């Protein structure tokens, strides 16, 4: 579980990224292509070409962290590459990590009465 402090932003790097990169390569991409500080405490999310693998990097104040997740089936919902980055909420990141469409999540059940 990733516990985020208040004010932390989640940045999606639109398009696809070479998933062979580790923290140094992704940090360089954050710094040069996205024009952000990879040590700022914000989360930066990258998706591979196939869509079934994402990597999240962040600096938690003590060191660099790298999370990798591969879906067994399906693809991560990803925005088009019109803009370089997109900010999402931590709740939307939770949906994304579960493989749910974070842009418009659907409730699966709604109670019809209180009793």
C-alpha cells in the first residue's frame, strides 16, 4: 500500500515508455521530458507499449521507490499522448492499479432501500 501525504500529485506520463528502464532512466525522463523534479515526493506513472505493464516512481524522503505492476489479463486504461503529462487523484491511481477505468468508474451495486 502506498500512503500519500497531503498535496502529493500523481502524474501520468502519456504515451508509452521503454519498460526496461529502472529508476535512473525514468527519473531522467521525468526531469528532461516531463520537466518535473523526480525527488519532489510526487508519483510518476509510466506504461509500456503493450499496455499490460506500468511502473510508478516516487521519492519518499528517504530514498527512491519503484513499483512495477503487470496485469494478468487486459490492459491499463491510459490517456492518449496529446499532452506529455496528466494529473490524476490518488483515488484514480487506486483504480488504475486495479485495472479499472479510472476516468469513469462504475458502481457495481446500489442498495434499493435502507432496510
